[in-house]
C-alpha cells in the first residue's frame, strides 16, 4: 500500500498521520498479504495447480 492511499484513508477520518505510523501500517499490510498468499499457495497445491486462482484466497 502506498503512502498516498494510507493518507487518503486517514484523511477520511479527519486526522493526520506521521511517517512512522505509515511505515508501521505498511509492515502490517505486508504481513497480512504474506499470510494470505501462503495459505492460497497451499490451497492451490492441494488442487494440483501452479497458478493461484480467486477460489484459493479465503
């Protein structure tokens, strides 16, 4: 997620955000995406596919 997107969501709540907070949000988002991708890869493996499909992401 880029800095502009994060600022947009924060400004919708009528607040401002610091640089360190943006960095922390990016770390959390990366961790979340990593977990989702690992689980989706496992689901694709069970289905015998090498390509991730939408149904693999749950």
